């Protein structure tokens, strides 16, 4: 009987001279951890302070009067119904315009555009740049081209169009991400069954990317709802004592808040804070919907 | 990916397990594909060069060979899936029942409706089991009862009994082997003429692999099957005809492309190949 010698190959030799005690790395770890905690505190703490301050200041003015009342020069009688309504209209318009345009653009860029052509690459770079353009620039553009150029006027529709421009690049980028995350094997499988390009995109790629598109669009929408600068630029006038209509003058909630903060009367400051709470609730509930959608339809490939 | 479990293939055993047809019998059957002088290049780099080969009706034809020999590239020429790869260029002729697949007026979509494909990794759509099968008939606007079609396809793919009570459940909840049979059923649902399988069992466990292989024996009665496989034993078990592809390295050593070395009945390829390179490969000395 032969005894087989165990033969173990090591690619390292444990060096007995190396101490196994903790070396001088520990304080670096601790320092870094502290730096991270501090950064988080700065980011999160500021937000928390702002939120608490706003809620505490605005709480007394938070009433049905605020939600249903019309603006007034008397703080006790002032409400923000026209502004809230206009903000909701603006949001609806933004969704109506930006989702179809943004999604179709994203489909073109992801599924149809030939990246070897320079103009397609140019469009891609431009869209990314557009997402970084300050909103006030869109306001100026909107004033020149939409309000005056094609003569839409200082109306809700114009505001909706301008906010659409502001968020469109974001919607395109988010939709492209969502479309790109659909694995190629799905497209191949559909093509192999004799589906046309259109059927592959419309019946497989798009349904599979809807959660991502919805999440991105809602986040873009909540940004649009909070925008103030471009709306001031295109004349969302600040005193509107009637319900807005699509083609009528309007003010939006952020503009209304801005206006209240400019009033010397301290009661208006409270009102502004209360308005801010309303705006926060609107935006946060949109974000909640986005998170819900993302978790509900998360796909495992 | 290694198939080196048995470096010396027991050729008598293979001759037994392979129920492959004789070459003369295969060649008596109608030609489904007739390939001549086929070359494929990606962005000018030749991947596969000068392939001549016929595929006959109601047979299983296997393509074997080492990685990079162009066998997957080749199988994608039969349903023009290479059209979807940017920079791919196919030259030479592929006749399908005598018609040139690459003729100018041929619609690739029509071809893929007749020539189904199953991929290496199971790729069910993120939809219900039912909708996966129904997708093909729906996009092709096929008449008749959809429920019947779905049931037939699932029965042919030997999956019906496992899923009949949960057709509305998501297909992604199935096991890997079930997913692959679902993909086969999906391909069958559009009544194809040919089924191409690109390493259909390489991502599956041995039991699922056996089921897929049994399925191929069943399906060849009604369909013509072309399969790419890394697994030589699999080719020996399922194929009537086997084509061995290899990699040809240029003199300067820089460029390499795939070539067809030998194409013959499976029994011949695995017992008495005429080419030294085939022999080296099937006996495990190379590859």
C-alpha cells in the first residue's frame, strides 16, 4: 500500500515575523468615520432644522382657510387656493407634455439612433448639458419665444410649457436609463419570434421600463412644481383672486410664498411658512408615489 | 467552460447512445438550408470564413468547436439575427428551401417567424407564462384560439403539466430549466419550420439538460433543429449530423477566424473523423 503524501501548494507563506497585533491604522479609520458622520450631519441636519422651523412657524396659519381661501391683503383672511390650483394645473400640464416628448426622445436615442453618426452623439451631449442649464435661463427663453414670440401670453399654458422645457432633459435622461436597463436578451427574444422593431419596442421594451420612466418623471415633476424663478420671469403674477384657467392669468404656489415673504406684516411670514408646508406635502407625496412605484414594480432579471 | 471530464471519448458507447441517422438517410431528406461560401465579418474583422454546408429536414444538426470558432455567429446567419449587430456583414449565400435569405427583397421579420431561436441564457419576457407564449402569435396576428396555441406549445415543450395551474404567474418565477423550456415553447407557438438553439443547455443543471435533450428527439419529428453546443457528449447524444468548427490563426498570429473543418454524420465525427483536428478535439486533446 502506498501512502499518498498530501501536497499543498500555497501562493503565500505566512510570515511569523509579522505581528498580528493591530497596527497604526485604527485612528485613520476612526477619523474617516467621523468625517463621514459630520458630512451627513451637515447635509441632513440642515434639512431637518429647515423643516422643523418651517413647520413650527407655519403651523398656526395652517387651516382650511389657507387651502380654500382667496388671497387677501388681510393676513387672517388670506388663502392660497388659486395658487394651489394653478400649481396642480401646471403639474398636470408638465406631465402631459414632458412624458410623451421625453419618452419618445429617449426611445429614439436608445433604440433607433445610430451612435456612429455624429449628430446623434451631439444630441446626447446636448441633452445632458440642457439638464444643467439654470431654470431662469428657460424663463428668459420662455418669455421671449412662448409668451411674446408666439403670443401665448402670461397664462397657465405658457407656464406649463416653460416648466416642461425645464424638466424635459431630466425626463429624457431618466427614461433612457430605464430603457437601457432592459436587457438585450429580451429584445433578441422578441426579434427571434418575428416581431418588428416597433413591436419589440412597444410591447417589450417600453412596458418593462415603465417603472423607471414613471419614477423619473414624477421626480422631475416635483422639481417643476417647486420652481419659482422661470415662473416669475414669464409673469405668474402674484395677486390672483380667482380660480385660474388654462388660458388665464395665474400665480403658482412657490410664487405666492415668495410674495408673502416680501410683505412687511409678520402674519404674512407665518402664512408663507404655512404655504411652504403645503408645497412640501405636495412634493413629498409625489416622491412617495415614485418610491412606491419603484418598489412595487422592481424587476429581477 | 471545460468539457474535459472524459479525455478519451468511448466511441463505442457514443455510437450506442446516439440514435443518429446515417448520412445517406439524412441526405435523402429535403434540404432546408444550403449554405455556400458563407463569411461573416464584424467591422471588417472576419469571424467566420468560407462555410459550405447543408441542413436537412427533420434532422438535428449540431455545431461543435472551441470558443471563438464562430459557431454562434454561424447559427445567427440562419435567421438573420446578425442584422441586429452593428457592423456585421454576411457574404456568401444561405438558401432556405431554395430561396436566398439575404436577397434584397427578403424581409428578416418573415424569416424569423419561420425560423425560431432559443438562446443560451433563458430569456423569458418579464410577463406571465401565458403572455410569454402568446407574444409570438399576437405580434404575428395569428388567427385561431390563443388558449389552444398556448396549451399546444407548452405540451410540445413538456412544460404543460408543471405550469397549467399557474399560467398567469410571472415567468421569471420558474426555474432555469423550466424557463428554457418556456422559451422553446414560445418559439414553437408560432409554428416555425426550423428551431435554432444556441447552446440551449449550457446554463442548466444536468437533469434539465437531459429533459431538453429528450425534447429535441421528440421535436425533430416535426421540426428541423440546428443546435450549437459546447458539450461534445450532448452533440453525440442528440445530433444526426455534426459540424466541427475550429479557429484558424493567420501566419502572423494576429488575426484569427473560424472555419468549418469537417461535417459528417455524428457517428462518423465521433468515431472515425477524417480530419486530424476533429479527432484531436473529440478525443479531448485540444479545445
